[in-house]
C-alpha cells in the first residue's frame, strides 16, 4: 500500500492551496518507493493490441534548432530500433492490467473516484521525454527508478503552440517556477494548462495519475444522447401569446430568450442530468478485461460460492463505480443498477471497488434481492469470483 508523506501539508491544505492553482514537488512523497511494475513488464504490455501505447523519440540535438521528433504507436514487437537514448515509451491505463500499479490510485482517494482517469506509465532512456507541453487535466507524476529533470511553469497565453509531429503537440520555451531533479518516490503535481517538460537523466520509470475533467462539449453531447435514447424532449416549442410583427425577417431577442428557456426546460431536469453524468463518468475510456462468465451464474450458484470462507469477490481492474447521491443508485462502467432499501448497503460496498471476502458478504445473502444483485454484477463481468 502506498501512503503519501505530506510533510507539513495535509490533503486539506493541498486542496486549498495547490489543487488547480499551482504546481508542487513533494520530495520523498512515497518513502522507500518500490516500482509496481518493471520496464520489461511495461514493454510486454506495450506489445498487446488492447493497450494504448506509443514511443516518442528525438534526435538529441542541443544546437538550439528544432529537434527532430518521431512518434510511433503500438502494439510493438521490437524495441531495438530505438537505440539506448532519447526515446520514451508511454502506456495508458496500466492500472487496468497490473494490480500492483492499480494500488497507486489508493493514496489519491482524498479526491472523488469519478475524477480519477488512469495511471499512465512511461519508461524513458537518457534524454527521453515528450518535449515542453500543456495538459488539460491535473496529474500527479511519481518518479520510479532513475532520475528525471522536470521544469514546470505557470499558465502563459503568450506561449506558441508547436506541432513538431502530427501526433505531438508542444509549446515554446517557458520560464520555470520548478526546476528540479526527481528521484524515486518524489511526487510532482501539475495543474491543468501549466507548461512542463521532463527529460530523463538515465533509464527511468514514471507513473502519472491523471484526472478526468469533462468538457462542456463532452457533457452537452452526452446529455443530447441521453435525451434521444430516453425519447425525451419531444415536445415542440409553442407561443400562444404571439403578437403581430412588422419585421418578419427578424429573429427577435425576445424569441431567442424564449427558445433558450424552452430548451433549458427540456434538458434541465436534475434527475436526467445526474443519471447522464454518473453514466458518463463511470464509463471507461480505456480497454478493460471484462470477465463475462462462459456460463451465466445463477443465484443458487452464487450462494454456494459464498459459503466457502476462502472465496473473494473482486472487481475487474480499472472498472469504475459510484453511488449517485441524487437518485441513490449504483453505477458501474456506465451501467445503472437501481438500489432499494434492502440492497443499498451492499450497493455502497460494491461502489468502493475493493475485494470482498465471503465473511463480508455472508449477511447479505439472506436477502434474495442482494443475491440477485451480486449475480447480476458477476454476469456483467465487472466482478469475478476468486
């Protein structure tokens, strides 16, 4: 289990003083840090079709001229072509495939789970990096083996947007407010839109816990989909108090306001919105190893398994779950499971996304509704019996 050594800070102070405000380097944030995955294991994952991986390489030029950048996307078969320096391998959502890497999410659960996206892991050779760039999301970067020089600046609208490769966005040089060498266990927090650049000093591993922040476009699109799927908002605009106009070519400001209000009343229902946003934020953006059983479980079979004290019921790595406080229901990977008074306690337990021993579940199996809910999530492939 990983625990952050905050020093003079606390999670509360961090949120008040740094979260989405300014960057922070926590030296020795994870004391006696042990890498949850090796470079060889990461390379093995980058060979898999299901995982999103890429290698970013540069020519190592320090002449002041623009560096020649190359980007290649996985899956990869051989890494020897890249040499021994000036390249970085990045693999997204390693927490969905590596249980030890998934444990790196635990110390960040002072933030709501719906905000957490994934753990991206990178392996870099000396001189490897992705160049100075901006991200639109918060990220905590933990230094694993090796060392890296990090420079982090403040938001600056004057920075030029660069495109040294069609798959690589960068920014022009910036004035750093953090310029430091990170060593194993150091944690670097970078808020959105803060320019940063990390260059590996030797062979190194980095673990980036990224946070999702839906854009207005994302939410409007998801809300429109929800309205259409549920066949809502089929009422048409009406204007029984219409008066004669002398300018038929004019779309009047008053009409614009009425049309806007009409649209808001069609889509402004809080229950509709809460259902949409819970669905949206729990739906995985990355591949999951969903374990749908060959033969569907029956309620009786589940009760039989839970009679064995050695059995655990575990969530699939990377699956997201939450309780929607607005409607009280459980959401798992975008699927809504209605909870009743009898099933609410078990639903809240499932939403914690932790392995459950049969001893913890024994008391619930006396209620048929709870057994049926367990059977349902097992058959959906989001939980499995171990």
